[in-house]
């Protein structure tokens, strides 16, 4: 059996037994980091340990976690209101890693939030939770309530003088809340639209107070970093990045799912060894390596290491690390149309290029897939991919993310686009165009 220390995020997850309670969590090594941090470490030491661990944000952007925290004003929590927010609004298509952590071991997130809050000296914690995650919500409520009862949350935790508590906000369901400033605006009870920067959330976030927003998987790494040390954590990775990563595969593979593996595990190993390879009768054609808002890479790039730098060199992004498979019997134009429909309906409508451009892209793809596309539609799609995909052309990263599968698809699947237009129909025939799933 693989030692638990090599799979720290999922070592305590047992679907048959359910999530551990506070006592079981403690017996398995939980709370050790909180005792160490509140008993003998200064907040600056927590930030330094996280920085040296090379932990990068696991929500998609990959920004250095310790570096992000370093921008927060240093006043103690008792002197200045600050917020620590866990982004659990997991709405990236093809991504389900945070749900696994929330349902399997919610106390791990609770402890991670305590440690992050202590590091940045935030006295108030919020879990911004996807509304559809009802089981995760119930289990998280129980975990927070028990932690509060046993003194891990609340006033003067472990007699340290540090006070911190966590509340859950169930989201109304908007993909744009993956953008941290839109999330903060939604928490304030207003329409979820991104904010201009500066000020950045670390100095002027929720209700104008310094705020840190971290992904669930990011926060769940913290108890293990503090308890075992940053050098141990960096040693888990196979390349320049530290730690493990939850990878996943969806689509027509033999065993779709999610697995915790060393960050930098080759894509081929994830698909063939863990997902069991393609189902009989299907061939891998291309894939989105990190969710819907990443660029396609084709089947010749399977030996790429799944870390931030390597995937970028391959022409895409690691994103959430949850791959969506395109097989040889699924229409790539239909898959892209499906993705662009999602992105168009999830635009917050704040800026014109995104609000009007994404529906226009969807209409062009509708026409091509339905057999009424024209050659000039390809020029329009290329123009939109260039204009909406370039940094700084829209108010946030929503439209550039939406253009990643389109721009890469226009290159990889040029022959498929041409066949649709020339034949006046989808060459893949009935049942081929909806996406990469079964």
C-alpha cells in the first residue's frame, strides 16, 4: 500500500466509513499542525513555510500561495478586520476534485483555513460553496459545528489569543464567481461582476477589508505542509512544483475519476494507468488538460508532465488538472459549441466584448454544426478568438478562458470545420456532437 504521507490530501478519505469526526481526524494526525502553529510559530513563519513549500494555487491560476499572502497588511486579527475565503464554488466543466475533498474530509479544509487565517491574521472565515453541493454542505456544517464545540474554532483557540470562526455561504450558481473579485462582490449581496484592480483583494477586498481567497485544494495542503515541513512537501513533486495534485479524467475512458498523484505525473500515466485507457472501440484524439477553459492538446503530447510549466510549454494550461477527453467518434465542432454555449450563458455581462462576443461565437458554431455555415464564418471565429483571447481586451479572464478551446480547436480541427461547411452537415452523424461524455 502507498504510504499515507505520499497521498496526504486523500489519506483519510474512506467512502464506506464517511468523513472522520474530530477524534478520528486527530488520531490520524489531524490538528497537529494547528497545535504547532498556534503554540510555537509566528504568523510570518507560517507564510514563510508556505512560500518555501512552492505551493501554488490549485484553482487554476497557479499563483504562489505564500506570495499571495505576503501582500496582506500585517496587523493582528484583533486590530484589523480581515477575511479568509475558501472558494468552493466548483463550476469549471469537467472538474470535481474539491467536491471529493469536501465530502470525504471536511475537517481537513477547516484546519487548512485555521492555518491560513493565522498566517494572514484574519479573524473571519467564509466558505463560498457551490449551491448544488448539498451533501458537501451538510458534512461541512457538521464538521464546523463539531470543531467549534471542541474549541478548534471560536475565541482564543487553544489559549493562543487568536480567534477565528467559519461560516458557509451557499452560492446561487454563477461560474463567474471563480473570479475572486466577482466572488467578493456576490458575498456583499450584489450582482456578481469582477472589480477593477487595484485595489487587490489582499488590501481592499470584502467590504473594503483585506481578504484572501484560496481554492479548497490549496487550503487542504496546509495542515500537511506545517506538520511535515516545506522540504517534505517539495519532495513530493516530480519537478519544479511542490506537493501532490488531484488529477481527474472524464470522457470515454475505462475508469473515469480522480486520483491524488505527485504533481508532475505524466499525462499518459494518468490516462492509461489510472483511468484505464480508452474504452474499447474508441481512440484518443485530443483533450483539454485542465478543465473547459484550457486549450486542446492532441494525442501526440501525452508524455507531457502535468505541472504548470510543462503544460504551458505544450501550449495549454494545467488549470484544475482535470482532463476532458475528446475521442475519435465525437464531433470536435459539437464539443466546442457545447463549451462556448456554457461560457456565453455564464458571462456576467459587464463588458461588451464578452457579453456580445461569446453569444456571437456560439451562433457561428451553431450554424457550422447544423450545416448552414459559410467559409467566411471561419474568418469571424478566428477574429473573435484573437480579439477575445488576448489579455487586456476584456474586464476579466472569462472570455480569454472561453477562447482557449476555440483558438486551439480552430488549428487542430481545421479539416473538421472545412468538412462541415463543404458537406453542409456534421460528418459525425447522429449522436456525435454533444460533447466528450458517454
